[in-house]
C-alpha cells in the first residue's frame, strides 16, 4: 500500500528540513534543503543550460559521497553566491568535511534564471557584492529551515515563471510532494519550476501530471485525454533565442542508499519532469535532479530500489504541478494558474 505522507512534502523524509526566503522587490529567492546530519547525495543533469556549483563532488569518481546541504536559487549565475551564505552558516555550526581542525561544508547548488520577471534588478548592474541578495537570503532560509514547506511563490520558486498549454505566460513556483511505502520507506520531492515548457495539457487547465494526482492536491482535474496543442512556441520572454529556463529538483528517501543507488534514483526521477512538463530537457533549460538518502530503512533488493525510483518520479511530477497550481500572479504579467485557467478553478 502506498499513501501520501503526513505533510505531503519532502520533509516527510526523516532527517530533512527545508528553508525558504525571498526578496519581493528583486523578485527572487532561495531554497535550502538542510539535512540534520551529512547525507548520501547524487545528481543527474539533463538540461542543456545549467548553472551549478560543486556538482563534480557527486560524480561517480568523486572523493566524497555525503554532503551538508543543497541550495536552489534564483538569480542565474549571480545566485550561486547563495551557497556561500549556507556554507558559512554550517561552518559556524561545526558542520562539514573534516580538514585538520576545520570543517569545510559541502553544499552543491543549482540556479534558475529569473532576471526578466520585472522587479528591481539594479543590484545586478551595480558592480558591488553587497547589492545582491543571495548570501543574505540563503542565511535567512537556513535559519528558518523546518518541516513545513510552502508551495507556490516561495524560495527559489518566488520569481520562477513558466508557460501555459498554448505558450501563454504562467507563473511558476515551488512545489513538494511525498509518498510512504507500506508504512515504511518514505520518498519525497521538491521542485522549483521555471520551465520554458508547459505543465498544462489543454485549455481546460488539466495538468500533464494529472493522472498522478492524490486527492485534490492540484485541482482534482484528473489526467488529460489528449494534448490540445502539439506545437509549443518556446518564447516565454518574447525573444527569438530563449535562454535561462530551468526546473530544479531534489528527491529524497529515508531508504539506506549508497551513492550509486542514489544516482539511479535521480536518473529515474527525471522521468517525473518529462511527464509533468512538455518539452523538458531542452537546450534552453538547466534541468537538474539531486537525490538524497537519509539512510534509516534498509533496501532489500534491486526491485525495491526500482520501486523507490518510480515513486520518486511520481512525486516529482506531482511537485511540479503543485508548485504551479499554488503560485500567485506576478505583476499582472505572469498569471497564476487560477487566473490563466479560471474554468478549471470554477469546476472545483
């Protein structure tokens, strides 16, 4: 039997907390996934335009298997500075990879592009570090990390944007979801949806991930019978050469995985992005999935590992839809799901 976790969030996985902070004037934000202690981590990269930090640590030939936190940030390349704020906070807690008498926190990070969503972007042109908000936002996020995880305009998803089924401007956001297997192993996902593709299938507002919906977590619309628009304009920002579109994701489980197994779960979880967003993994996106294992439940065999990967993909697809479903309109340009598809909301 598979059920939804108590919070329907990645924090249903024991040993994980999530913190989020945003800057309303800049229209950007940071999300931190904070383990209670160091955890096994892996990553799978499918997008063609990624922005990352310390991902080589998680490669098959890397030196370490465990990390101290994951940071997802807006701000494009500027947002990579968010990891500095988390790393210094962790060092102050004595956490990190032991080096002599010091500890060096390992904080793999990934960014999304939210520089064309309006807001006050003067700091990006100022030439001074203190004009940018990312280190401060990261320290705020890690300082408030807890078990409750917001959907919609929160953290890295605060300034995120995406598109509707016909290319209309649609607000993206942060979403999360979870499953519990037979009352034992828990699987969860967190997504920051900033895709050039669409999570919506048709004018009725049905989500591509609709068949996976649990209860009424994103409108109780069910799955679409068919795609309404086969083509997609791929011009979210009204430019001929689109850049800077990304869905960042973290999947996690309390199953005791080694890094090789965690990497397989991350790879399988990418199917959730492909199921929930069309198109995914384009040359224009920076799609990345991190996988974490807090390691409290033993894994029986490869079939159980495959089951964990399958549910990680399902959770991630649901997290994408939940992030968009709960997002709020930004500046009357990037419409909330409810404003873009009012008939879907009326049908509830």
